[in-house]
C-alpha cells in the first residue's frame, strides 16, 4: 500500500493500543486525504481520543503503522508538531496564566504565531484574553485552544471534540472558521459526536466502534448503503410490499404505508407503489444519526428491549 | 463558632434534612461531611496515627536501651547542654534533675515530632477544604443541603478527632509502657500537649485555606508557619528563651511533661487555637466558594518574549514557590546566624570539650553547631527540589503537559526545563540559606570570615540536592505513578541527619542517604571525592529519567 503519497495526510493501518486489559484501539484503519475535512465519529470510549493521541506521538501504539504527513508520529513527533495544531476535548489551562498568554505560548511553541490572525480570532470568538486561566468556563478554555490552534500556520488540524462546551452562536463561528481553513488548503480531522456539525463540515466520515473503523466514506456513499424511510398514500391498498427484496418494517394505516428500504432496492419499491397509484410520497434519506444507530443499534436494542421508535 | 457577617438565606436549608443533619443552617450537613471525610481518609489517618505512635514508642525503647544508667544520662545531658544540642531539642530546663527517661523523651521528640503532627493536621484540613474547592467538587456539595461553614467545620472536626485519638493512644502507650519515670500524669499531659499542637496547626491551616486559592499555596503557607514556629523555638532555646514564647511549639515544650507536669501552657495553646479558628470562620464567611480573599485582576493580553521560551515558561510556573523558599531560607539562616554569638558566649562557660563534639571532628562549638544548621538548611532546600521536580508529574496529571507536548516542544526540553528550575532553584535556596547564616553569624560573633566559610559550607550540599532531583526524574521517567516517592529522600535525610546523632543509627543508614556523604563543613574538612561522585550520580539519574520519559506513554485524562 502506498502510504507516503502527498495526497494522504493521515494513513493508519492495523493500529492497536491496549491499556492493561482494555483494548482501546483494536486494529484501527484510517485514511484522511490532504485538503479534506474528515469526520471521526463515535460515542464516548470508542477510541477517538486514543487514536488522536497516537497520531500526536503522545501514546505509543502496540502494533500497526501510522503515518502523518508521510512521517512516523512517534519518532518524528517534534518535527511533525511544527506542522500541525491540536485542540483537545478537555482543555486544561495554567491557573496563573491569562488566556492571551496561553494562546501565545502554545502558538509560538508550535512554530509561529500570526498576531493579526490571533486578534481577529479572539474578536470573532468573543474571548477576553486578559482573564486568568482559573477563571475561564469550559467553553472559554475551549476557545483559547481553538484560537491558539488556528492562529498558527499549521497544515493539519487535529480537533478532538473541539466545540464541547461552546454555545450555538460560537458553534456557527467555529464552522465558518473551519470552512476558511479548508479553503486555505488545510487538512482537518474532526472528532465529534455532534452529528449536525459533521454533516455540515465534513467531506468524508469514518465511524469508529470499539477501537475499529466500522464504516468510512462520503456521506452520500453511506446513505446509499443504508435504508431510506418512505411514507406514501396510495389509491388502492398496497399488497405484498414486504415480499420485495430489501424492504423492511412495513406498517399500513388507513391507506397510508410506512416502510424502510435498502438504498439498492429503492427503485423496485417505488415502482411497486406506483402500480397501485401514488397520491403522495415522502422519502427521508437516512440521517447521520440513523447511520450511527445502524452501527450501534445492537447496543440500543439491548437498552430498549425492542426498538419501538418511529 | 459562627461568623457574624453571614446571613442564612439558602432556601434548601429549610428542608427537614437540614435540621436533622446540621443543627444550624450554616452547619447543615456537617455530620455527613465528617463521616464522608473519615471514610475517604480511612487509610491515611490511621497510618499517620500509627506512624507517630510507633515513632514515639521506638524512640522510647532506644532511649531506655542506650541511656539506661545515670552515667550515660549525665553524659547525654552534657552533650545536649550545647547550642547545637538545644537547637535540635528543646529548652535547657529539661536537663535539670538527672535527665530521666521521661525528661529525655519530652526533650528530644516533643518539638521534633510536634512538627510532624502539625504537618499531619495541616494536610488534613487543606485536603478537605481548599483542595476540594480547587477541584470544583466542593461546588457540587455546596449545591446540596450543605451549609456555608459545614466543610470547614467538618475538616476541623476530622482534625480534632484524629488528634484526640492520637493523644489518647500516646498517653496510654507511654503511661502503659511501664518505663521507669513515665508517670501517668506526665503521659496524659504529653498526649494532650501533642494532640493540642496538632489541633493548633489545624486552626492555622483553616486560616491559610481562606487566603490562598490553591491547595498548594494554602499548605505551603501553613508549613511556613510551622517552620517559623520551630525556628523561633530553636533560636529562643539557645538564647535567653524570649523568642520561644512566640512559638506554639515553644509553649508545648514549656509544659515540661515528666519534669514539672505544668498544665497551664495547654490553656495558652487552646486560647490561640480558638482565636485562630474564629478568624478562619470570619474570613470564610466573607468570600465566595472557590475564591480566595484576593480578587482576581485582569492580566496581560499577550505573552512576553520570556514566557514563550520553555525555560522562561517553567520559571513562571515555579516563581511563587521559589520566591517563597528563597525568602524562607534566608530568614531561617539569618535566625540561626543571629544566635551564633550566644553560642560563642556559651563556649566560655563550658570547661570540658565533649566526647560527641570530638566525634564530629569539630574544632569548637560554633563549628559543630554550624554543621548541624547546614543539615537543616540542606533538607529544606531538598524539600524545595522535590516540590519543583514533582511539578512535571503535576502538569502531566492535570492534562496541561498534553497541550504543550503537542507543539514543537520536545519531551526532553519540556522535562529538562522543569528540572533545570529545580536544580538551579535548589542551589540558589542553599546559597541564600548559607549567606543569611554567614552574614548574621558574622555580625553576631564579629568574625567576618564566617560569611564566606558558611556560604561555602552550605554549597557543599548542592550535589546531594542534584541527586534528589535525579531520583525524582528517574521515578517520573520510569514509574510515573510513584513519582511522589521522591519525598523519601529529604524525609530520610532529615531523620538520619537529625535523630541519627542521638539514637546512634548504624553507619549504613547514613550511607544510603546522599546527604550522608557530604563533608560536614565547617566542622569537618572539605573532601572533593564524595562531591564529585554525587554529581556524577545525579547526572546519571537525570539522564536515565529523561530517557525513560522519552519512551513512555504520556498519561492523559
């Protein structure tokens, strides 16, 4: 496999990391192309942060290979760190340093600070840089790390749930800033469990579960692979719909029919409906939430007994 | 016990639970908090109590074994009747009347173990008040039916319970030991005074936790008060005794257990405890949860050029602690120096050159006294070195190292910047202690040569400090969870250097401490070999520690 082409910013294969008995990463494969915003999805404890910390050379993988911008993240950590910026999910600041000092410190140690850019970001994020670290709320600590990351000229951004604690207004500013970074040709790995954010920002998505990638691709690819929900009103009652391939969960109620169909069998199902005369038809492509639920459905089913949600 | 300024307005306090648990609204939930604190400390407190109890009993058995007959006791009393002896122990009055086992025990350990019981109480109070507020856990509790003063009261109550149990066990242990001369009355008084000393410093900590926003600062300030109390009594006991009356440890020693059995100093201690505790409640009522008494002010918008350099940044994190220690040791050294003149006078009243003095290789009392002071200074500097070296671990566990180590800063440079502050700061601490000692010593004796000779003598301990930093670095690199074990180095050096002389520890016990190899200037001759070897050992330990940290996982939250 060609892992060193400039087209690939992050290339990971078969990564394993254990902590005692816990297997945090269990053969993780991940490819992030240069210039894309890549969503890294999964619930708490799936291994997102561990994977990012291996990519930062903060943790040493037990097995597997990882290449970051064509280099080994453990052996060449410091050289790589000058080319990337990291925003942790839980930002800890020095109690006695002001936010402004922390921004300058992190950005300068990273290899350079664009002072004009810093001031602009501070203003956009509405951050008071004169306050001491201990007095910041969680959201404001997060802003300090985001400003520090974006004020340096890094070509790769590793963001680990960067907006946890930001209010919706700041979430909009964040999205705008990420679009700018993308336009400037930067690569972004965005770990998140805010699905709306990922849907809006990301070109491609990887879903991680129990330390493994269970699905990876563009959102439309993924949608095609999953079920579309259809609700239709027909002139004559629909019969034998459930016998069609790829059709699931058929419910009929006073001339209305409700079912889910696999992406590849959508055409046949719609033809079948039109044979009995379609009066109205609404179709919902799967939301990212449903994509996620498909992979985590068994856990939910275990929680709910039998998934009775509409 | 309650502050006048506080107004009980918490609506939650009206629930029956508040009445059941607290008594007053300001104290609602105190009972639950006490049980909770005792549960959290179910190992810690018994270990402290057992350690202090065992320390007393083993010292007692050593003393009865080593000084069983009147002749050896008289010889020990003569040794103690010197400035070095009195500075290390307590007032001269204990030596009158034969120096029996009881008198010996009180004289030798009441002040010394008194420092430890004070430390225990300070740590208990800080742990259950300011440390809880700093982590934000106190906020979670205060949002429930818990009164404004409940946390402070619970912490003090835990300290009270601990000291009461300790006092009772000590009294029973000493009185019941059947040792000749250990009367029940003396044992009871000893236990009461010892526990009282602990409670007194618990009250001191109750005040310092109101002032500082950080647990580290609060315990640091309280420990400085303990240190000041110890130095005042040492200076007073060597001199005319006036300074000892400014020290709670001095009061405790002036109850003369097993000699005069005076109970009234206990009253003085109780009064001081009550007033100090009252001040703590008043201050506590005047501040917000999580805040100190000082209001935070806005700081710099941007970082200075020094701050963004790794060493400059490390220095910034360490500067408060370093400045505190520098000031503290300058004071400590100066106080010891100021009594050098008294030491000189005392020399004229002594006609026999003592056996112990000859063993130390000292030419006179001044030099042997100075050598003992050097050990104390070196241990204080070592405490600083450990605190500074452990900062690496603190930064890592707090998750702050992660942000820095994901920048262009290498692990080695990051760790080294903290160690460099520890090494240079520790050496500076030593230098200032020696300089303060030398300057005031020269002034009080009129011997100008002491400035240089005492400063040089203090610096001879620098390689031992570097080894201490090396031990901390090695632990941090290879066994990060056990980094705090580096405390063993100064604690052990103190025990051996201080108690070893009286209890005659075997030579190997002295040899496993890096401080045991330093030539005891100015009493002994300078020997460069151990200094060079210690420096090499320190370099090897530091290098090994850095190598270990390079190859291990960073611990993240």
